C-alpha cells in the first residue's frame, strides 16, 4: 500500500490523523524492521509488512496496479561474479494484468486503480 492508501484506512480509525503522522510512523516501523518499503521506479513508495517473506512485484502499465508475485527466479544469486556476496535483489515485472490484457488496444493510462493485494 502507498502512504496515501494507508492514510485512507487510518482516517477511519482516527479521523484527525494527518498524512505526516502516517509517514512518521511508517518510518519508525521501517526502522524497527516491521514494514519494508518497496520502491518501484515512477511509482510512489509502497509499504508492506516485513513478515510476508520474499516476493516480487508485477506492475500493470495500463491500470497502474501492483500485484505480488510469490515466485522468485531460480539461481538469481548465481548471476553475480565469484566472490561477490549477494545480499538482496529486486525484480519487477511490467506488463498488463489479467483484466487489462484482455482489452485489445493498449489504453492510455488513466486513473490509478488500487491494487488489491492479497496477504497470506
Ligand atoms: Zn491492469
Ligand atoms: Zn527473489
């Protein structure tokens, strides 16, 4: 979720909460290791619970939805030369999601749709 989306949820609980407060608490949660920020080029940073485990993301270029992928590439760590220590990697797939890919013509990007991410 983006900070804006989290703010939307927080407002239902605490109607007076400000966006700055949301940013501040996200920062301290990230410092604590409870949430991780996901940076997708050209997108606002998204925040996820850190306990979800390793996963990647798919960005739909048409609706702007971000989807979680559970799979990882086999042998991604072996891509680095010998003696290099791989500590992390980020893989982002771009394309059209299931809903968008059935539409034939690539539509101009309209309003951002809120990705509905499922949690396990
Ligand atoms: Zn889409
Ligand atoms: Zn991976």
